[in-house]
């Protein structure tokens, strides 16, 4: 149950998408979905991760949901930011996005990224649900 206490000024400039999804979750996505690299050298691993990033389809608006946790506006630092800007923050503190990769292995498989501040449990999960491969 972690909010933005102590870093609200920073967080409000970036939001959950740029703070967590773009950095941390995309790293996990590439590691889970990449093909085996030629070696474990940093360059070979990076090359495979870049291939995955290039295969992500453009995200459709209907595949995304964003929100802001109740009480975010009550944080004293956010109130200060709001006063400076002259309007209430619209910074997302929760986001879900469904991504698709355009490659043979992951074609048609929804890859769901979800991140949020002030949620019930603090966890990082990678869940794979395998199905029988076609003959």
C-alpha cells in the first residue's frame, strides 16, 4: 500500500506510465518474451530485447485504462503542485495497458501491463498461462 509520499512532486511530473510502466514493466516484458540470445553478453541480450520493443503494436486507446487513487489530491505536496499549476492534477496513479507483439511466437497473445500506487498489495507478478500448442 505505497502511495507517493515524499516524492509527490517528482511523481506528478511523470505519472505511473512513465515512472513504472515505461521503465520497469517494459524491461520485464522484454525479458519474458524475447528469444534466447546468441550468448549472455550484454549486447546480445540487449539486441533481443530491442527486437521485442520493435514488435510491439501501436497501443490503441481502448486497450488502456488510467485512474488516480482516492486521496491523491489530499497529499500536501500535490496540493502545492496544484496551487502552482492553477488546476487539479490529472496525473495517473494507476494504469492498465494491453499490448500485442507482431511476431510468430506471441501473435494474438494479450500482454497485460498493470501498475498502481496505493493498491491493496505490493507485488510484482509475471503470470504466464500456457495453452496446448497447435499440431
